[in-house]
C-alpha cells in the first residue's frame, strides 16, 4: 500500500448494503475519520483545537470506488500529501482491504485551516504545523497514486 498508513477500521454492520458490500457513503465516513487521524499526525489534535480554536474543514472531496469492500473486511487507509500552502492541504487517501495491496478506493481532499471564533475565518498554519506538513510532504513525495486522481465529472457531448 502506497503512502503513510494513517488509519485502520473494521466495518460496522449498519455500513453494509443489501449486497453485503460497504455502502458508498461510508467510504466517505472512513476518509473523514482518516482525515481526523491526519490532523492528529500533524499536531492539530484535540488539545490544539481546544487551545487555538483552529481546525481543518473539508472544502472538496472526490472519491473513486475501485474494488468491493465486504462486511468481513478491515480497511487500511494511507495518506499521500499532494500539496500544501500557508492554509490549505491537498491530500490523497487510499483505502485497501487488509491483506490486499490493491486499492479499494481513493479519495482526494482539499482541507482548509480555519479559526472558529464568532465567525469562521481562514487561518495560516503555525510554524510547527507547517513543519509537520512539510515532513509528511517529503515522506510521501513521489509515491504513486493508487487511483485515477481527481477530475471533473461530466457527460461529454457528441
């Protein structure tokens, strides 16, 4: 599995559809939990959020469903950092079934660092968070994509 392992989860029975597969919406839930694990990894954990009132918001997510995930599977999620600037992170999460190296799904997220005061406003990352982002960017640089990557959804006209 490419990238840095960031999250591991079993599947709750209510996440399974009538075909015995992980329901499509729950791939997004798993990616959301993996995003929380990424925040912890970068130093934006619960104490940071409480102390600073800063957090990450997901502003865009693209998911590609590549293989079936069944009710008995455990899902492993790895992260690849695709880019970052002073207040945004572009990250890719690859989901695989434990024991299988092939990706079951891939997701790309654009995450925005915000301050939750009386109003929500964007906030630059502090130096220690920037350093952690840079280290993960370096650690995952050049790691191949497991899925096709983001693209515009459209029906092409003839």
